[in-house]
C-alpha cells in the first residue's frame, strides 16, 4: 500500500509520526512524509522520503499572532486553533498536498492531530485517514466550525466535524491520564505503547560525583524562543540553584543563554541529549509539560514537576498531578518551584505513581498492532 503521513512544522508534531512511518516502511509499504522543509533532515535521518509542503510566510504568521495579543490566555488558545492550526496552515499547504496526492494516489493518510490539510485531501479524494495524537485531551482535533469553513472553501460539504471525530485515533497517553472531557469522550481511541530506545548505561559526565540527586530540566524546542518562556526558564534555574542537587538542562538550540542570566553552578547545560541517555541517571524531571517530555519521563517511571507555559501544557500538568505522578506549578516563582522539586524528590509516592503509569503504558498495544489497525481502516472504508 501507499501511505502518506502529514505533519506541520515542529519537533513535537513530527516525532510521534515517525515510528509509525518507519514501521510501515519496514513492512514493505510505500511511505511518504509530507511536511515543511524545516523537517527534511529529521525525516531523511529516519530513513524516510520527504515530500515538502508549503508553509505560510513569516508576515502571515506574525499577523495571526498580533491579532490575538489582546485576548485572554484561553481566548488566545481558541483563536490560535481556529485561525492558525485549522486555518492559515491548511489553507497554505492544501493545494500542493492535493496535487501530490492526486498523482501518487495514497491508500491511507496518517496525520498528526495538529495537521488539517491531510483530512481535507482525504475528503477530496475519498480515501481514509487516521490521526496520531500529539497531545492529551486537547480539542485541536475537533475544531468543527473552522474545518467546516475549509471544507466549504475547497468545494466539499461541511459535516459539523464528523470526519474529524470518526477517524481512528492513535495515542501513547495512557487511559489514567485521560481528562473526563478528553479525546476518548468524542473519538475512538487506540492506545499504543511508546517506542523507547534502549537506555544508556554508562555514567555521563554531567552527573554529580556526590550522593546528591540528579534531575533533568527541559523546556522543549519552542518555549525558549519567546519572552514568557525565558521568564519560566529563569525561575526554574533560580529554583534549582537554591537546592542541593545536580541538574542537566537541555536548551533545544532555541535558548539564548546570554539572555537568561547567570547559570547556577549546579546546572549543566547541553543543547541536546537523547532521553535514553538522561532518564536512567536522574530521579525527577522539571519541565514545561510538552507532550514529548511528559510521555518520555513517565515511560521511564520518573516523577515530574510541570510548570506549563502554553498550548497543551496546562492540560498535561493537570493530568500528571491527577494521577499522582508529579506536581503542577501554575505560578513559576523560584521559591515555589524549589519547594515542589523538593517534595517530588523526598516523597517516594510520586515515583511510585510514575512507575505505575509506566507499567500501564508498556501494557498498551504494540507499534506492530497499531499499524495493523491503521491499515484495517482501508478495508473498513471500502466496505
């Protein structure tokens, strides 16, 4: 079969798709990954064939963000979903993606949940599509009014979001973290065990030489590029600097170290370190609540302190706290963060709950089983 994967720009969007695409390729299917050019190297490094898609200009993107500056945090989130994720992005990428699909004729489209041109193409060509969730309980996938506008604009019948809700959804988030009003309330879920590489055993050079605990700090690849995110990072650094521990902090290449001030002596900075080289050597994770960071930590059985900045991060923070695997900090002040990190390190109940979540995740369906279920959607549609 021919399988077309679709993603918008961003490590947190493309990364969850790649294991499925690689497994499809391993099984002998023809695979293409449609995504903006910025992701070309990540896709080719995974041994996959990239199909470039169009992305809005910087001016167009900035205009969207300027238009929502005056709104409250919740209002900005909704406006961003409607105007950007389910608006500007698919309007820009759809024409080229459709031309490619008309020529290549995929049997199935697999999209990440922030990408909306893929289901438009699926509707236009009458082929099935499925969704890989890049976040937990976030309604970016059910932007029915905005998606109806897209359907109408491109000559299709609006359906009130039915196409989005009925698509088979694949998620690595465990059921214990699903919010009461989350995706499972409106979508058929298929929960998949996260694919984790073998853990590194060698002692890394950033570890403490004393008996002090080691923790991992990460704020993803986006947070450090804007002022609010820099303030969160500064608060986290001040918090950790006041504690008797050693911390590894990865910057993702987006943090201007000179702009965040002095780095505490007990913090080691690296641009990037693979999770499997970090998690075996730390006792807890302090992060912004990005889905990749949260899933990785929990799969390794590590408790978290989550101080969310935007997007799906507040929901992830609430889910972590609700299942007992960590603490959520809404006010990123250094003294509060320091107290919460100490609580997580000193109270073994958090680590116990995190290990229970890890056990739950391991018991979920395998990647191979998920791919079988994905491919089954082609026969279901034909029937």
